[in-house]
C-alpha cells in the first residue's frame, strides 16, 4: 500500500512538473486564454491517446447494432470502466426502443455439390459480422444460385427467381429493393449482394479503390404482400466479381447453402431495449443547474473503431483524467457538473428527454464526439472538423471551442518561424507514445448534423460536434484498428476536455476574458457578413439585392445577440456588462445598415423602394409557426416531417429556429442567409416554396402549428 501511494504521488508530481517546469520563452508562446496555463497543461498532459486506444480495442470486436445483446455487452464494458475510474453516479440505463431486438448469431454461405456436400465457403461471420446483413432471419436453405445482374424487374422475371438464391450487384441502398422485389414479391429464397463496380464513389464508400470493403447493411423488416423478408449476405467487390465470373463460366447450375442462426428477440431482455450509460463529475455548486454534457454513441457495426468507438473511448479517457486530477488535488472541482452520456445514437437522448422532460432545465450545453481517432494521412486525407452551434441556438460555447481548437492546432503545427525561434517540431506537442507525429489537421466549420448533438439542438440545448471528414471507410469492415492514430485520438480528447472544463468552470471572475473572446470573434463574423452584404449590392442594382443584404446583416446581428446573451448565463451579476455589450452591438449594427443604404444609393439614384413579395413569400409572411409537441411527441414523430428537396441540415435548422415569434418569411430569410454565408455547396438551395412544404409537413406531424397572422 505504501509503495502504491508513493508511485501515485510520483506520477502526479511528474504531471505537475510537466505543467510548471516550462522555459519562460515557451510559456509566452501561444496560450489558451480561457484557462490559466497550469490548468491547461495539467489537463493536456494527463490525457493519453494511448490509454484511449485500449478502450477502442476492447469495444471493436462487438457487433453493436441497435437492439442487440452485443450492444449491451459494450455498454457493460463502459459502465465497468467508468466505475473503475471513480466517476460518480455511474448507471447503465435500459431504455425502451422503437427497434425490435435482433442478434446475429453465426452465419455461413457455402457453394455445395449435387449431394449438398460443401465445396467452398463464400462468406462467414467468422470472417466479419458484416457478411450478414442486419435483420436477416434464421435460415437453413440449399438452393440454386442465379446471377440477376442489377436485379431490375426484367432481370428478375427472366431469371425465374422463385426458390433460388440470387446474386445481384448494386449500391448499398439497393439491397432493400432487392429483398422486396426478388424475395417478397417473386419468391426468391435469399439475396447475395455485392457492390456495383460501375457506380462511382459518392464520398463515403469507395469500392473501386477498396475492393475488399464490405459495407454494413440492413434489410427491411416489414411484410410485403403477406411475405416476410428472409436473409441477405453481403460481399466485397472482389468477392462479388469472383462469384459472378464463376457462375458465368460454370457449364452447370451452381448451388449454395445458406445457414443463418440469427435470433429475433433477446436472451437478456424480454422487450426491445437500448442501453445508455451515464456518469458525472459533480460540480462544486450543486444548485448551478447548468450541466455540461459530453456525448458519444455506442451502437454501430463490428469494428466501427472510428465511428464511434473512438468517441466512446475519448469520453472514458476524459472522465478518467479529470476525475484523477480533481481527486489528487491538482485541479479544482468545476463549478458545474460534467455529465458523460454513452448513447444509442440520436435515440437515447430524445427517449431520455421524453421520459425525463425536467432534465432539459439542467442541461446547459453538449459537446459530442463522433469519429475522433482517424489517422488523417489515410486515403484522401482527413480533416478533424468541429461543428459550430447553429445560428438558431448560438452560444458562446462556439467561441470557446474555436479558441481551444486554434490553441491545439497552433501548438501542433510546424513552420519555419518556429525553428528560427528555437522550437523543435511543435511548440506545444501533444503526441501519443505509440502514435504518429503528424500535425493536428483540425478546423471549426459551420453546423453539420447526423450525430448525437442533433438531439440536443432539437430540444433547445446548444451543442457542438467533432467529426472526421471525408471518411470513405465508414460503416464497413475497413473501419478497423489500423486506421486509428493514437496521437490524433489524444489531441481530440484533450480539446474536448478543455472545452468541457472551461464551460463547467466559467464564473464572474473570468467574465472579461471570456467576453473579449466572444466579442472579438463576433466582430469577425459580423465583418464577414457585412462583406457579403456589400457584395450583394455591388453585384446588382435591383432593390431585391438591397433587401437580401439587409437580411444578411439582420441574421448576423441576431446571432451575435444570442452569443452575448448567453454570456449573461455565466453569472447573474454580469447583467449590466452584457447590456453594455448589446448596446455596442446595436450601434455597430446601425452603422452597418447606414453603410448599406449609402452603398445602394451610390448605385441607384432613387430611394430604396418598398420590398416586393412573391405569392409564396406573402403566404410565408402570413404564418407564424410555433412548437406544439412535447419531448415525448418529438421522440415519437420527429421523423414524420418530410424535408423535401431541402438540405437535411438546413431543414433541421429552419425547424429549430421556430420560436413562436418568427414568421415563415423570417425563416426563409434565415435559411437564405445561412446559404450565402456557408455556400450552396454546403447547405444547398432554398426557395419560398420549399420552406412552405417543410412547414406544412411539420404542421401535419402535429409537432408544430402554423398560426395565421391577421392583417
């Protein structure tokens, strides 16, 4: 025991020395401004990408689809480790799930001879669990194998597929169609799918470049014409072409034997459930009611090490590091509680909010980690993106995140000026023992969705997210340990830890520094939008350009007002200072509007005419959408809203901007400003008609109502 205490004390002193014993010249280099250097260095020194990698190694063997017993095993691992690291209130919560329980079991696909004797194994779960499509039903079938090409209706009919196992090529989305058309409507016994070699990559799967890639696919579960789906095996491009060629060259029909020992239901739970693990680091002020949440999702396919075993591992490492530093007295306990949620992606949170709507009053912000461990040099190279809080929920959380990322990037990027000033490769290196020495290729970008931060944003809680892009190995057997870089994993964990601890520790004493960060970055955002507005006027003398420019300024100003008001939530005593900052913003906004007017006058001799609205714009102006559903309603019916031809992220932001005060026309102007700021390549396009269709679909879901404005 004495030796154990001595070793622990030695480790802690080593960390502290690393934080304090920094040459004066280096200490004056780029510094993270929102925490003092001791706290910053303690957190970054304690975080280990090597330690986080061990958790990825432990989670990756489990095939973890929603509603599976193996997902439950992964959740039990996280629960066990969180307890071992000393986090508080650790619990594995079993939530009711919309998705029926399914377990894969074992599966094999053989070519067999005339007597049924096995000749050659084509695919097996012992090679990868992804060889069997999720939701495949139990089977023990021997049948003729027939190649039906792309499985068009004509090819299926000419092949007389009833009772046969079909080999078909297509895109990942085609498998569901093949199951319906070949099996459920024409009586085929089952499907063997492989990638269409003539379909180019669309940014995710890259079959032509990676011929051994096997995507993680799922078949539908609904009956069609009274017939249930059966099973589907999934092959790589190389395996599929080899089987195609073998069938083409065979003088006699080939037969296949499919064995699927999947399980519909669970041996662990009698009903459909999904696991969610939670833990906390308690804040020093119990009544603060401003919890900072860190999230990552447990459910995915086998391997899925970057998406999202990396995020789950990062949360464990952040929890271990901060808990240890607090327990040993080197890091003050933060003012606010830090929550850790390991979830079933975009299902656990809305389910939890539906079951415990009172929790929303406690949640302040969310920091989501999804895909945070990739070796950035692989394939076409990747960028670690951090997604800003969208304008409808804007919060100084975005500025904290940008400050952290800039600090971490600056300390892990090399240039010749640093060499001339006496530094080594990096000025503040964060390198794993078994990781690379690559630079930290990270940036803050406009809002993106498709992960757990969506659920917080939809519920009104400001949130940011981490994600690697582009990832052409996602949801495939190639998202495996070889693609993880412990160094990048550690850097992302350190970044998220700094963001979370900064938010949890923010108080009145640090208000001026924090406000300086928010105002300074806000000025840059305002300047960007003023530039867009002036360019709109310079490019056209039409009055519509003036009003588009005015919309742009109003959009930018409203966002900065939200950022400044969020500063007021740090401490009730800061209200007068926030009021002064808002007044200064109003003066800046008035100056910008005057500049727009004078610029328009320089291009147009007449005064600005009244704004003219199209018929669709008039309809939008007559509507004031408002939220009508409860958290339970949103959990049940949020997916019923049709986004139409709108970019999904844009549609989500339009719905989140509904607050009972904006008109439909305001929402259209909000969307148009977002597009102009980020670009059509980012958010696509929006028309008044597309916004009307979205709002009408939202009304049909009964989650929103469209109040009429009387003239």
